[in-house]
C-alpha cells in the first residue's frame, strides 16, 4: 500500500516548479553598448534642367516659394471639364445622401447660438456646375 503525505506532496511540487522556472528563465546576459549610429551623408540631387512651373515650385524651399511660382503652377494645369464634372457630381451625391446636417442648413430659424441664414448647399453646388470656367485657378 502506498501512502502520500501532504507535506511530501507540497515539497515535491515546489521542487518541480522551481526546476521548471529555473530552466525557463535563464539569467540575462550582461548589457552591451550598441555601436553609435552615424547617419548616411546627406546629398541633395541637382534639380532637372527642364522643369515645368509645378516642378520649379516642388524644388523650391520656404524662403523661395512665392505667389508667382504658386500661381504659375496652378495656371499651368489645363482645365479638364470631364474631371470637374465628375468631381462635382460626386460632391453633390455626398451632400444629398450622406450630409447629416442638410436639414439644419435649410432651416429658416436655428437654435442659439447659430445665426446664419439657410443655405441650400446642393443648389449652390449645381450653380457652380452651370458656370463655365477656363481654369481650375
């Protein structure tokens, strides 16, 4: 007949746990100092010689960005009536289907602190669509 004592069982379990923990967590290695990081040398490639107005603007840094350069870039992009029309239709669809404050914008009287007159955003966008433009600028 085999008999177990509670004290012996706890002692055996403690020794088994200690052995498992000792094997599972080896002692940490001593800390090492990583080598210093040296960034690669910074070289700026020369700008291409034949840049358009937007290319000139893109290669300009802050003090050299002028209104003339920005305006020349905008004016160099030709107006595309098809792109403008599809963009406007998308915006109108978004306002018709997803703009949650459309009813509030059309309300003749608004609760305080709002004091603006009613605005029919969709009609304003349609008026923009009926206007003929020569450029996007």
